[in-house]
């Protein structure tokens, strides 16, 4: 029976355990980190009576991050992202 030196066995074990994780790292680097936000028109999402009020107006672009919408509001008190 052939006996391999301990260092050869150690190197082979290290390579066998490391290569699969390196492949996963390269896949993660190649893919974008985050999904892009989806943009909607406010009039397609909200009823017309909510788009404009006495002291505010909701601007057309509505951004969605996959969980919630973000509205751009212009008001007499300033501009807000809500």
C-alpha cells in the first residue's frame, strides 16, 4: 500500500474544501448586489382625490423597492419622500 506524506493529504483536503466556496464567491461577485427599484406613475396607484390636496401634491414617479412604495410629495411645508 502506498503511503502519502501528511502534507500532501493536507493540501489535497484544503483544495477539495476551498474550491467549491471559491466558485460560489465568483458567482456572487458576478451578480448585482440589489434589485433595481420599480417605478410607477402615481395616478395608476392612487385614487385621483389623493394625488392633490389643499397643501400638497404627490409627484408622478412612485418608487417600489419590492416591499413598499416611496412617494415624492411637494407641499407648502417642503418636499418630502414618504
